[in-house]
């Protein structure tokens, strides 16, 4: 899941990008719904400069793009946004006329219900098939699934993922944060 790091007087904070469309304002990012009927409010319809983050599914993953109105002064990694469009990558710096953000694709390990797979999936540690709906963790580093229940604590069994070395601490937090 993508995140947007926002700067305030107290330092950097992180916000999940849950909506497919998020408006970047001078105060903070805010989710926005697409207009459903002709005449409904459209992005930028209020006359203010519009800068948007738009998420779309592409090849089994999510891609995020920054769309900015002409001559709005938005910069990504110090460069002007050409043609009003920029596909974002992990740790891209975004600056508007009054705000400073960092885009991040880093995800945190979390116990969740194992989804319905296209084919059987086997735990990276115990090699047992992971049952649909059972508690499991997908490694944020390599994408390997692990059982994680009282009976099969495979993800937290060791300090690091068997395959990529990612920390298995469920409360580890983000490994990267913007510098002050």
C-alpha cells in the first residue's frame, strides 16, 4: 500500500493512500471521489490550482501518478512536472507552492486473512499449504506468504524472512522516513 509522508511543525507523519484519487492541498492530502453525474463538482472546478494523486491497477500491482494543472509550480524530485503528468516511484519528493511531501510504496508486515489464491500457496517456513481465511503474513520484501497463528507462528518464528532478510517484527514500523 502506498503512503504519503507529510511535513508539519512537529515533523514528518505518514498517511495511507486508500482512495484511487487524492487531492494535494496546502494543508494536507485528502481523498476525493470522482464525479458521478454531469455537472457534479470536478477536480479543480473551484478555480484553485489542482494537484492530484491517482492510483490505478497495472499488471497485478498499483501504480500512482501525479497530475497537476498547467503552470502550478509542482515539482517532483526538484524537476517541473512536464505535461502535467508524472508516474511516481518510491521515495519521490513532491513540492507544491506551500507543501512538501514524499511518496512511498513501502508496506508493513501485518497479520491478515489469507485471500483466495489462483493456485495452492505454501508457507515459506513450515511448507504447509496456507488455508483460505487463515491468519497469515505476506512478506513486504519478497511477497512470500507465511502462516501466523498461535499453532503456526511461522512469520515471527525467526528475526528475518527466510528468503529476503526482511525483519519479521510486526511492530517494526517503516524502515525509511524522510530526513528532517
